[in-house]
C-alpha cells in the first residue's frame, strides 16, 4: 500500500467536485507530500490523469477496487 | 508552467444552463487558469443572491422526462401550468441524489478560487436590476472590458 500524507474521501461526489475538493486539499499540503483520494465517480479516472498532467502533480497510482477509484497524488 | 486564461460569456438563466459556465470556470481555476465570466442578459440570473433557477421542458424535446411523461403529454403537456415548477424540483432532487453540486456551491467555489465575475452593466440597467439583488464581489462592466481579458485568453466560450 502506498504511503500517504493526507486522505480525502470523495465518495458520492460527482464531476467536478472530486477534482475541485482535492485541489483544495492539495493547496494546504507541502511539495512532495502525497494525497490519497477515494472516488465513486467513474469519470474521475480520466479527470485525475488530466488534472495531474496539467498541474504538474505526479499521479503515483490510479486503481479501481470494489467499484471505488483510488488515486495517490504527489504534490508538485 | 505559464498561466493560461479562460474567458466565458454566460447568457442563459435556467437551472440546466447555469452548470456549464460554473463547472468550466471552477475546474479551469483548479487547473491554474486565470478565469473570467461575463454575465449578460438572462445570464445575470446566475449572479443573484437568491437564484431560484428553473428548468423548463417547454420547447425542449431533448429533456428526459420521468415516468414516460413525454408520451402522455406530447409537447402541449409541457405548457401545463405548474409543469415548470414540478420539473425544476424533480431535477434538483435528482441532482442532489446523484451527488451533483448545487449551482450555489459551484459559484462559491468559483469565488473562492478567484474567478472574476462580471455583470454586464447595460443589461443590469435594461432590466432595472439593482446591485443589491446580486452577490458581493462582482464587477460591473461592458464589452470593451470583456475584450481586455478575452483578447489574450487561450480559450473563449459563449454559453
């Protein structure tokens, strides 16, 4: 299991809230720290990929388990 | 990464059409875009303190209707008094159930992330609207002001 600094549970939230709320959490974090996000929004898979590509944060892991999506993002 | 810019024009004042400008603007801001929305004509409804937005099935054959209502009430049924209120509350309930943000929440997220909201002064005067009707923190300006920002934006959309 990947180590993380902060965890944000976006279960039940729909586009664009998982991204917007995660961004808010990332703003409070320090460079190099890892945010773990859980989402139930299937559209978030491509969105987190695109979000990280455009903002420079590193998407360490993106996976699905039991209908939930898990993301580990290292802050740029 | 150099800062990109997004300029939007919001012209519609219904519940369904309130979403695109606020979703795009808040997301763009999260991606690091400097973002501005110019609200004109019916789009000004989206800047009111009390939005009370509605969605209308009237003249909108693309709107999915529950319980096969579109078959029972073809076209003229959508003009029945009260239909707009019914459809609006059904839509709001559905959005809440599916975890879709409210328009007010998305607007708040835009303000928090420094999206600049500009009300078209001409339309405000035209409809005798009062600054008191609108939320705080917005600007009032005209087309030239829009172009000052839009002129060197990376993305410009008319919604």
